[in-house]
C-alpha cells in the first residue's frame, strides 16, 4: 500500500485503502480531544461517511491528510458547539422551571397588589376613579373617555395622572 496523497477517483477499493490508512490517526485525534472512545469512533465514522457521500466532490483534493484532519477537527468543534448549545438550553429550562415553581407566589403578590389598587381607587374622587378604570381596565383611549364622560382630553389626562401618582405612592409602600 503506497502513501495516499490525494483522493483522485474515489472507488470502493480506493475508499477502503484510505479508510485503512487514516482511521487510526483520525481516531487518535478525536479521542485526544474528546476522551470518549465511543464518541471518537462515531465522529471518525461520520467523517468517512461524509467522504463517501461526497466522493464526487473531493476529486480535486490534493492533500488527503490535511483534508481528513480538517474534517475531523470540524466534527469535533461541531460536537463541542452542540454540547454547549444543549447546556445552554438545559440551563434555560431549569430557570424556566424555577420560575414556574414561583408562579403561585407571583399570583398571590399580583392579587394582593390588585387589592391595594382597588382599595386605593375607592378612596379617589368618583371622576378620577371612573376615568382611570376606563383607561387602564377597559383600555379606552383618552378621546373615547372624554366623549363618554363629557370631559375634555386635558381633564382626562389630569385624572389619569392624579390616579397614577396616588397608586405609585401606595404601591411603592406595598412593595417595600
């Protein structure tokens, strides 16, 4: 068996020769990076499968050694990228899970906050409460509220601003 420098025409016999000549070297490179025998074998096999599937495209390869070492290195990098991506998704899932565990606490805090808001609204002047409810609870625009309540747009803005000031103060005390 002579030294293989290029791929030329990749027949089954030539492929078998390349496989025999490079398998141990590629496995050694993969194992040294991965420290996992089964994974190193799988990655080497993937490189050879890709070589066989793309045999028509690799006819121009002049340095078989460099080509295969680059292919194995790229497969190793792809593996590390995949592992890093899985770790990131796993970490994000853990964070989402811990957030879900706190959903009950969030609901309790939300309900208590709404109770504070509703109590504070009852203390406000009737027009201010009505304008605020139309704006924030029913999602009416300022113009729609002005038309509905027979107030000017400036008066609607004033009532909303006054309600927001009082609520911010009360909620700041509640949250602290």
